[in-house]
C-alpha cells in the first residue's frame, strides 16, 4: 500500500465518524455520561484536536506537544456541537491533503528524539489518526444511544 492510499482511508474514517454523529442534536452537546468524562462536544473536539496534534508533531522542527493542560484549555473553548463538528471536518480535510501532497520520503523519515514516538517513521501517525478516530466514533455511538438516538450504521450510506 502506498501512502497515497491513506487519503482514501482517511476519507472513509471521516465519513464513518460523521455518519455516526449525524443523529446528534445541539442539545446533546453538553451530555456527559458520568463525572469526569467528556461531553459530546468535547468527544468530537478531542477527535479533531488529536488529528491536528498528530500532524503538527511530525512537521520538520516540531515535536509532539506535551502541554496537555494547554490542549485541554483549547478543547474547552468549543462551546457548541456545530463548532466541534466543523473542527473535525477541517482537521480531517487537512490530514487528507497532507497525505495527497507530501512525498513518500516525508512519511518515511524518522521522528527526532523527543518526549514521544522518537525514531518512528512519520507515517505511524496515519494509523494513529485512523485508530483514534474509530475509538471516539464508538464512544459517540454510545453517547448517541444514551441521548435516545439510534446512530446510523457508519458503513452504509443509505
């Protein structure tokens, strides 16, 4: 598989995620299944933020941001469901564009020494984005059901 194939995988992941959360209404945005858990808005925003985090961490001269307190503050700036959904859409579009535009040599380059993922090829973030997005898609399907909705089958556009 070439790195360019990841563009299609990312498109599918975005589509599956968006199909799963399509049933959520703005009033579901503040739903929180328990103390200390993300709200619906935070779940979606966190998925988007992590795509950005992965992409920023592999840029030349960058390392992965370990200011988790600052990242949490950024996450909490999103106050509505539409804002979280828009962030996710933008982040995935940027990931797809990166895969389509960057050469194989970029993705093969090893990450520098640092607090996270040192020595791994940059391409590892592509699977990380797919896996992390799937994880939060599943959580959001549960949130949707707890809010009284039946999320669409993510793999069936009908």
